[in-house]
């Protein structure tokens, strides 16, 4: 049987999709053998499938994916899953965004691509604007709160998202599409969006199941809010497939390459982010554009605006998936991948032409976050003016020049997952698994030149870095990390009582190793560094000697460049069961223990302390997660209600400032619990209704230690800190919600099919969220002298509701069987809201490092699809 996917921008001939809703090939095959064998393969209702597995899962299929805007990131599409909250930085999915599952940020969620992890190997972040084109996705599986036992993940305490791409078709086909759109909001002006997509299916080339598809897409759009900034994106994908025999065995080799050139789209936190006044959301950048950089030695603001920062990326991977039936009861599968990343993010800085003098000795390098080149950039014949007459030019006397200074990342990563499954009987099966993940993570921070208009000559300064007069390429950071995982796992699945009871008993034992090399001097417990050229290291070491007092735990001076190895391992049980009360009604429950290894940023911050000291050790986050569900499944209804509870030890959270610098906090024990529910109902084939909702409770258990609680500070005036009897200062975090976690989410989708027309309307409401973990808000307080004062010990961003519509008209009745026209309108009522934002343990709303990304304004796009 053949079926056609009529995507948002293409129609792709594909083989009938399997019922595989897990991650790796081995997990999919193992799960199918218990849950699906002997039953009708149920693809869900209206594109929503709730697998009858012990774990809480939701799968979105082609019917929902194809209705969304062409080019849209898959993370925006899974915003229709209960418990998921995604905020898009632009309407098109090309500028990134932020998402959570059950209140967990993306660095605690494993996102995989045909079973292969996509999270950054250093900070575990997910980059949503680099995901595969939606037209190539067969389904996306959202695993709420746990992972499969063979998942090679270092941090997924919040769940997993697995993207499964299409199997090539047995039939030849060529399809192409073009999309045009624009922001349709008052004051926006002209901000166009343009995208092209095409795919070729080769069909069966040999008559023995050798088939492939090849695709390409290009996209460009203007900045969503500022008068400066564009996005250019190109992507190429391919998959070659070979059937092996006629029992479902296969081997598949896939490739993916994505290139993004985009500016940052957010802005420093402004008052309208809190007041909700949208009159100033479309704006001109503060530094003016066009502009000219200063060449006089006194820098101006040209090129320094936040919106003029770049976030370029070149990412790619090669993926292998395969399955082999060795005997009637023994199955072997292997998945593997090689991935590479070249990307950076960051802005400009005012670099000094002069040397940095320490004890009268001149140094080049990066000190306290500033570059010192000892080099005449502007060609005026000097490095500055010796105004104090001491015979040297230093500090504020130096000429300065605006340079690009992003944080560069280069990653090379190998992943392998092998599964051996044995069918004891028709109702009982076991498997053994081995997972391997090794990433070489190189983080540097070279400087680059700007042109006269304040634009980078090369968005990748690493290609031609600026040097001092001795030829040293100066950096603001310089470190190399090896993140390695060796994991063994086992799982038993069985069925009892005439297949009404399904039981899962499993566990995984990961062995994490981190090899860390810091080539700069660490100058504080916050991880700040001085990066010194090799020829000056000896002199710098003598000038700033390091010492550590084991009694007080205090360190002074600059810790030497060094290497360290750290290891983490823990047995993680994973058990669950489902019981069918009737053929349609079932109950399910599961328990999983999870671990999150500290990110490399957190580990490098500890380099200020001796490796064998207590202060240098960073404990991993662990959690115990429980789910209990009741489900109803029929040809017309897919419904589930799931209650969940998670208890965390050493809850690790990372906050990023406007420059991308990370700060890690251990919140100690945290409790989270809630309810997820959804129902998809199709009373007649022409109408489908889908409703979903979530309630999320997050409760920090302890007050957090802090440096001070000054009586005149905004935090103290709000009563959010105190000093105990011993003189230690604490923040009032006990009983507070974790930042960024909404309290509730609910929404739905209504779709109607009438002849050649398909109309869909969907909506999502997200509750308010706090900027920090003390749950501070902008407020007015009365001081002791009777006067009032506006204080900003944090911010509470208001709730919002977004409504989207989609309309597709099939051209089949006009003789174009595979043709269609699709219209998408997002944020129909042009709701103004805050999407993603920075935040930390006690971030002030008035902080210069605080920033926000406003939610996407109303936008409209049209797509024409043709093919043969």
C-alpha cells in the first residue's frame, strides 16, 4: 500500500509508516513487538497518537505537521503537546526559540534525530532553528519525563523529543514548493519571508528495495522587530535505504547539512515587556543604521547594538540506522552518527590598542574581558596619549577600536547505539544495549574586524583572527573538552493475562567521563578568565601567584591553565506497566531515575579551586520521576489523563546574560508535580477536535545562600532576602516556583475537511512566568521615611493566548493530483507578549544583562505546491 504526505510545502510519496514511536531502531523494534504485534496499527486521530506504553508519550503525525507553516521548526509544532511550552523568536522558525517540558528547559530535554542526540555536548542546549525541514518528518515523539533505556543522554531529566524522518518511497517522484509571507501587524512595515523547498524520490532503483530521496531548501526573512537584521538559511538532506529480505530488516544512511546566518532578535529588557504596551515593539536600533565606526581611537556605538550581534552556524550529521534478524527470535540493530558543528554567538567589544601593564610589565591578551593588542589599528601612528606622564600608554589613555568577539564552538561527535533483542516467547522479550557518545568540544573566542559600517568582515573570526604584533591570535576563552559516555542497559518486556497486562523492567548504567583543558588563567569562582599568549605565561604567573586556604576555602590570584578528568556514573532503574481494563480503556504507570551531569561551563567555573578540594566538585542532578495514566483509544477517540511527580536532588539551573555568559546555581531539592491531559475526537471523517491542558506545580524546598542582603537593595526592600543569626545571607526561595515555568497550559485544534478544502484553527494559552527563582516583581514600596519607590527585584511576565489558522486547497480536481495551495496565519489577533527571556537565581529586572525575546507578531504566508 502506498500513501502520500501532502506537506505544508510538498507532497512526498512514502511507504506506509510503521508504528515505531520510540527513539533508536532497537527501542522502536522492541516496543513494537510487545505493544503492536497482533493488533491493528493505530496511527491516532487527527494526527495525534497516544501510544499505549508504560511511559507517558504523545506522538504527532503527518496530519498535524503538514498543516503548520512551511519551514516552521518542529519545536513550534510540538507546542500542541500537553506539558510543552515553546516560544518562537520569529513567526518563521528561523531565529531560534525557547521551550520547556513540564517546566524543564531544553537543556534538560534530549532532542534526537532518528534516535541520534542533537543537544549541545557542552551545555546541553537545543538550537531549534537548525532542525530538519518539516516536510521530511514522518512523526515526532514527545516522551514526557523519562527516556528509553538506550538513550545516550547526559541531562534528560525532563523528557525526550525524537524526530523520525520519512522512509524513501518505492515510486519515483519530484516535488517543489515556494512560500511567501510577511508580518501583518500595525507598525511592522515590510518584513518579507521567502522559502523554496524541493525533494526527489528515486523510487526502487534495483527492484530489491534500494531507494532514496534528496532534498534542499532555502529561506530568508527580515528581523521580526528591529530595523536591522536578516536571516538566511539553507538546508540539504538525503536518505538512502536498502531493504534486507522481506521481514522488515533494512539499512539506511542519511545526511543532513544546515547553514544559518542570522542576527540576534531579542532586545535588552524594556518596560513594555512588563506593561504589555505593544506600541513600541517595532523599533529602530539605538545606535542608528546605517552608521560609521569611529577611527579616531574613541569608539562610538556603531555596530554595538544587541540586534547587530550574529549567531552563524554550520551544522551537519551523517546517520546510520539498521536492523537485522539473526534468527527467528534474535534481532540485532545498530544506529550510529557523526556530527559536526561550527557556530558562534556574541557581539562586539571595545579593544585596546595599548598593552595591559601589570607591575610595569606590558602584556597582550584578554584581561577582565577586554582585549589588549599592543597594535595600532587605526593607523594614527600611536597607541594612545600618555596623559599622566608616566611614560606608558595604558587603561583609559589607550586608543580603542570596536572589534567582533563572539564565543566560537567547534564540535566533532561520534554516537553509536547497539541493541540485541531476544524473543523468549510471543509474550516475553529481553534486550541488551550498549550506547557510546564521544564529543570533542573546542571553545575559543577570537576577535575579528568590522567594516566601516559596523558589520563583521567575517562572521567567523576563527577563519582569520586578529593578532598582536608578535603574531599571537588573542582570545577571550580557550578550552578543549571531551565529553564521553559509555552506557550499558537491559530491559525486559512481557505480557500477561491474555495480553491485558504489559510489564517493563529495565535499567541503564551510564559511565560519564569529562576531560577538560583550560588554556587560560581562571581568576574567580565565577569562571572569569585571563587569556595570556604562551610567550607571556611565565611572567603573568609570577605577577599573579595563586594561593588557596584550605581552612577558609578562599582562593586568591589566578589559577594556572590546567587539565582535569571527572567521572560520573549511577545505576538508573526504569520500570512500568500498562493494563487494559477493556479493549479501549487502559491504565499505565512508570518510574524512572534520571541523572543530569553538570555542564562543561559549570565544571570549568570550578577550576578556580584545587582539583582535590570540596569546592571544586560539582555534584550531578538526580531525580525520581513517577507517572500514572488512564487512557482511552478507539478509531474515533484518543484520550489520556496523566498525573506525574518528580523529586530532584541538587537541582542544577543555568542562567545566561546578554553576552551569553552562563551562571550555574544548585537549588538543592525541588519538587515538581502536575497533570497532563488531552483528547482528540473525530465524530465524522470531515471533523476533528483536539483539546489539551497541563497544570504544573514547581516548589523549591530550601532558601538559597547568597552573597549579601543589603537593606537598601531592591531584593531586601521586597522582603526576598534575610540575614540569619550567624550573619549569613539567604534568598527566600523556599516555596517559590522555578523561573520560566508556567503554572498552566491549555489549548486545542479544530479541523474541518470539506471537499478540496481543509481548514484548521488552533489556540494555546500560557500562564504567567517569573524571571527569577525568588519570584520577584516590579512593584512600589513605601520606605521608612514615608516616600514610595518603584523597585525591580525581578519580573512577572503576563499570561498570553495565541490563535493560528491554516487553510489548504487541493488542486487535484483541477488535474494537479499532487498540487495544493496553503495559507497560514499565526497569532491571528496579534497578541503582544514576552516569549523567551534571560533570568537567574535573583536577576533584577533593571539589570543591564537582562534581555527578552518578544513573542512573534501576526504573520501570514502562502505556499504553492507542485509535483509529479
